[in-house]
C-alpha cells in the first residue's frame, strides 16, 4: 500500500473515515465508525498518521517507524473486517499530522469519526487537539467519541440530543437521520437567556415578562416542526432551557447516545450555538457530532 493513498485508489469514496492510532480512545471511535458504516451501508476507511521525530538523514529509524505504523493500521483495519458484515474496509497510511489528513479526507468523506482523550487545558496547549481541529475544519460531519458510556450497543441507549441554535436544517437533518438509523427518540434543546439589561436592573426572573421564553419556545417549535412531520416515527421532545448554551447542553448530555451541534455561529432568537462547539467537546462525556452547513 502506498502511503497517503487510501486502498481502492485516489478517487474511491472513503465513506466513513475513522482516525485510528491503536489507543483505547481510537478503539471507541472505530467501534462507532463500524456501526455507522453498517447503518449507512457505506465503506469504512481506517486512517493512521505517523511522523518521525528524527532528522531526514536517519532513514533506518524512519523505516522502523513506518513499519510500526503499518502494523497499527493493519490491526485497526483487521478489527473492522472481522467485526462488520458486508462492509468494505479500506486503509489509509499518512506520513504527517493526523489532523491534516483527516481534514483532507473530509472533502469527499460522508463522515469523520475520531476519539478524544479529553485532555486538560494545559495538555491541549502543549499537544494540541486532533479532535478539536478536525471538528472545527472538516468539510463533512465529524463525530468525536469519548467517555466510558459512549460506545454503541448499550442495553438501554439514550436519546439523540440536538442543540438548536438557528439556521439548523443541516443539524436537524443529521440528528433525525441518526435517530431513525438507531431507532431512538430525539430531544431538541435550545438555550435562551433573559435580556442582559433586565438582569442588570436587579430584577428576579419570577417577576419578569416571559416574552423571551415564549419567543424561544415558538422559534424552537418552528425549527423542529418540518422534521418532526418528515419523521413521524421519531419520538421528539422539545426542551427550551434558560441558561448559558454550554451549561445547558452539557447538563442535557449525560446518558445521551449522541449530542448533535452545528459548527457555525448563528444569529437571531436561536443564536450563539456555534461559538461553544470546541469547549462543548471538552465538557461532555457522550459522543458529539459537529455538523457543518
């Protein structure tokens, strides 16, 4: 296999792309990606990236690292072949940063799946975050898999939770499709706030007008109604909650099978969602799907 070229040729559709490095977190991502490939009846591409810390002149060390990388990739691809039924498995070996390769593959992929170690803030500053970079820059939807309860096939799987923040048709389309594929209910969540001027006046919420809350409910209903009509078999619950977006979504995520959010900043009554995407990935323990318009 040629490095930097997926099996099947450069023009082959990579289908579901999963970043794999042999770690427990990568195994979680691979497990999730295999499910997605079977649900969608599409190929899966197992991608492994490696880099040499040695100088260009140390060819022997480079070859040794490449051989080790090939073994890691083979292990991930073989797991996918043994654990799926009727899914074509491709391999992609890349010399260079993993985030660069995954973003490049996102141009033609249906979906990118990556694991996340949930690094602390200090560790992220030193090591960077492949998951965060890919979720921010990929051109297709990205699922970041993390947390002890994030693997598929739980005995009692939780709902699909979708954050609704304005201009959300692409986000709701993805969330409803996942709910249909997995036969799960869907919770549409919207975080809304009282106007800052009212808070600064020292007024308590119980004596304030409920107009902002009513507007949030009406906007959420309007955003979800076309999709609820299109997918009547998906049990849908609307959940407008007063509070900061990050806190509301993080509080809703425990027990969820997946949290789906948009990747871009929105405006209007349902705005403010896209600006919390990266901190949200670090704040929740369930898989997070980031969907770009």
